[in-house]
C-alpha cells in the first residue's frame, strides 16, 4: 500500500512536466493508480457504527465526525463509509493532518439544511489539511439551495449573504474525487483552495440554469488540478479559475446550462497571484451564456495570466463562444474607463466549432494599457443563424496570429493583425 502511494505521489508530481511535453497519457494511469490505493484493503469506519441511520431524517453529523476522527488517527489506510440511504448533515469540517491515507466513500444522499439561516459559515462540507485523500462513491451532496436562491439572490444583490458552498477542499494534497454528485448548492458547488495534485473524475454537478452564483467547480491558488470526464449543469460558470491557479487541466467536460468555462474574473482585489498553465481540451459546451472566456476587471492592480490554451471545443447554441473580456464589470462596480493592468499572453484558441446564439461569435477585447500578446487562433468554425446576418468577430488591442479555417473572419477590424496561411 505504501509503495502504491509513493508511486502515485511521484506520478502526480511529474504531471506538470508531462503536460508541458504533451504526454497527457500519464493522466489516466496516475488517476487509476491513485484510485487503486483507495480501493486497496483499508480499515473501514462505517457511520452506522457511530449511531447514523439512513431513514431520511437521521442527523448524521456527529456520527460522521466521530468516524472521521478515528479514521484520521489511524496509521493504516482507512475508509469512512456512508452507506446507501438518506441522511441529514449539518455544517461539518473534516480536517487533518491524518496519520495515513484516508478515503470517504459516500453511497447515500446527504442533505444540507434547507434554510440558509441555519448555516453559520460559508461551507457546508469542508475537507482540509489532508494528504493522500479520496472522496468516492455514487452518492449525492444535496445542498437544498432553492430556499437560499429565493431569500438571497446573489445575482442581484451586492450585499447578499455569503451563502455556503456545498463542498470545500482547503489545502488538500494528492487527492481524487470520483463519481460524486453535487446537487442544488446554495452557492458554489465545489471550491478548491490551496490544493496540489488533485483530480476530479466522473463528477456530476446539477442545478437549474437560473440558480444564482452556483459555479460548478471554482479553483483558486492551487497547482496541478485535473477535471476529467465530468458533467456540469448549473446557473453560473461551469468551471471558474481564480488567481494563483497553475497547471490546470480540463478535458472531456460537458458544460451547460451555465456561463461556460472561465479564467477569472481577475484583478478585482490587490495582491492577486498570477495565473498560468491552463489547458481546456475536448469539451462540449451547450446552451450557455458564454463559451470559453478570460475575464479581468478594469482599473485592476497589476497582474498576469499566461500560457492558456483552449482546443478541440464543440459549441452548441452558445453565447459569446470565444471571449477575452478585459472590461468585465458586473453591476457597475468598477471604473470601467480605466484599463485593466492584467497582462494576458501566450494564449491559443484552436479547433473550435459549432453554433453561436449571438452574432459576435469571437470577441477579443484586450486592455488598452497592456494589449494581449502572442495569441494564436486556428481553425475556428462557428455559425450563427440569426436575422442580423452571419457570425462576426470583434477585436481590440490585439494582433493575433491566425491560421486555418476562419468562420467568421477573424479580427478583420484589428489593423495590423498577423495572419499566417
């Protein structure tokens, strides 16, 4: 068991270099090996032995905390098991460091308190300060968000209560989340903060398209995060990538409804860290407000976002399919006429096809103070069938390198654009 864990840690530690070299085949091997460690013989801590029952009204909180504490104290591989059934779960923090590898297998449905007034913090279920961690099973984390969305509409209120996130991962290293469902979160479904070498695979996120501020997976200040073969239907960004994120690999994701896959928003607060090494590949985006986008606030502190690549993406009736927006200013909370100081560079949009619900299918609106550098656009084929006419593009403060198919004509308004055939 210890040998397997060492091999997994070594594989995941080398993932950054392998991604840079194009050797993405290491990802499935590393994930399979990590999951093998979680399914190897472990000491099992079944919450039923600590007083939990799955009748639908049973409060599992204390039983889960007790099982976690004993499992975390074990020097052997351990597993906390939540069997099939329906359980009530209040806010809980499951923290380390633990003495050995630990897995939480959820096969049942966990239900959060429906009334947000019953929850005092910004996280419903929090895992933190854990190394060699697995969250598995076919279970569901049901945030019961409908009441919160009615009482606290964060899409319209600037002073909205900070509603709880379904699942928070804080400072988790060498982890995997596999086959779990997040349902109707009150705010973000999943928040990843300060994590390293962490993979999400076959995860399902579900909420109505009009549910406010329900980002599927939000990543911040984390390194080596992989989101693979995952389906996200929600009311905000399917995946949002915040400051300090490095070596983020997103592949095989289906997104929609929602607001698309976004880097940012960046530059709203002082002291934000650079973003680099973002790869979004082989994804399908359907019926969303945006497709793939990079967004920064105007009048921002200095910063950078670089080495970001969006390739082999299929769009189906998507608004703003390809978007760089350095004038992102929701609810007029900024000084829009002052340009962003976030420098965007080394970006590629390649082999993106499908249909747009807006006439401007490709918009690259970069900062007038720090124009975008080294942006490559290749083989774009996005159609629009509205009464206004065919799809168009709009570009400012950018001179992209263009190759391959161009539908619509790319950056015809960007004087001096570099075009290679």
